[in-house]
C-alpha cells in the first residue's frame, strides 16, 4: 500500500499550550492523559484534510491485552476452579485484606468481589476513597450485577472473555466517548474497526487459551505478522499514557504547581472527597503523576465551570498556574 505518512509531536509544549483549551472543550472532568493523543491526531487529520480516523478501541478486549484483568483471574481460577464468581462478598474479610496490602486485596477482590474489582482496575484513584467508598462500591456493584448477568449469559467458562465482554458496558463505551469528544473538536469522524459486531462476536467465541497461547495479544500479533513490520508486531504493549511523570516535575514549574494546588485545596477536598495528603512531598513524588495530572485538570475545569474566572482558553498552563 502507498500511504502518506504524517506525524505530530506530543510533548510538554503541546500540553502547556493546549491543556486549558482541551479541558474547556471537554464535557466532564479530564483525568485521562492518554486522550491528549486523540486531540493531537484529530488536529493533524483536520490540517491534512482527512475526515475519518481509525482507532484500535476493542483490541485489548478481543485479543487479551489487559494483563491485570486477565492475569489475576487466570491464576486464581487455576487454583480454585469453579469457585470463581460464586463466592459471596464479606465486608469484614475485605477490610482485613486491605490491611495486608494491595496484592492480597486484589486477590481477595477477584475472588469475592470481582465486579467491583473489574470496575476499579483502570482507575487512578482506586485506593484513595475514604468515607464515600461504601456508597461508591454499592453503586458500582448494582450496575455490575446487570452487565455481568449479560456477560455470564453469553460467555461460558472463560474468565478473560467474560471480563472482556463486561468491558463492553464500561471501558469500551468510555473510550469511544473520549475519542469522539476530541474528534468532534476538529470535525473529524472516529471509526473503530475492531468493534464491528461480526468480528466482536466471532472473537468472543475464540477461547482465551488460544488468544494467550502466544503471549500478550499473541494471536493478533501472529495474524498481523504478514502485513506489518516487526517493530510493530513485536513491540511491547504501551498504553496511551503521557509522560506526565516527567512533564510535571521540572523544577521550573513544580513550585508553581504546588502553589496552584494549595490555593485550590479546599475545592479539591470539598468536591472530590479524596483522602489524599496533598503536601509538598506528595506533589514532588513522581509516583503520583497520573493523580497529579487529574487534580490539575480538575482545578482548570473548576475554574471554567464553577468559578468562571478564565476568560481566554488560549492561556497556557504555565501562565494559568502563575496567576
């Protein structure tokens, strides 16, 4: 095939110059740094008179791309066989398992409360909810009961495909929504070929054992090997997450970020209800980078939609946090 290749640079300068405008365009609180990719590519597509873009949404669900969703259930299912999904939730055991650490908590949730675990496994703030945790988990469980009933009805004795099918009602809908918001900004259409219902139904009938036999996304890699170069088919999986662990920790802006957060701390506590120790040490720790990105985006969103104090969305991130 003869394809004209175009590329765009997505770096800190892009974030600095566009994040305020992107947050304003967004119709909800912006917490996913990977969505910046879709904004940058949609902009590039529009500039090159391309009206439709293709995304890979659904590839992980169909070909075993989420190791954290597949790995734990597979291992535990090997040990406990048919007990998966049948054990009842026990609140006291849940509290004890949390004290023993995240790994034990994960194992417990997969066994005893896998519906909540499934919903939380992609969340940046999974372990930080405090007094609102029980209320949130009840809402999650009530909704999960509905879509897991459908998943169990159509998928029999195949844990990964059950999880993947359940993602139809959670992750997949959210991903398409996120992509659509970005493409609409530039009047570009989004299409997801993996979600063609015929392909989706067929691959949900393919046993997970075959999909994982050749490694993570091994079946897809094997199929594409004849059509794509090895640097694509043999590449390690990497989610569309921006290197905010580098961007937000440059000394020239980190102090301004601290001041910006401290000045808006009461809004974070009041509206987000997160049990976070937002001191200087927490802000300086790059392990909190995705959470820091989300909190900064929330403040920008709040200043637009609640405080109404941003008049010009073309203002840069650095200009905003210094005001």
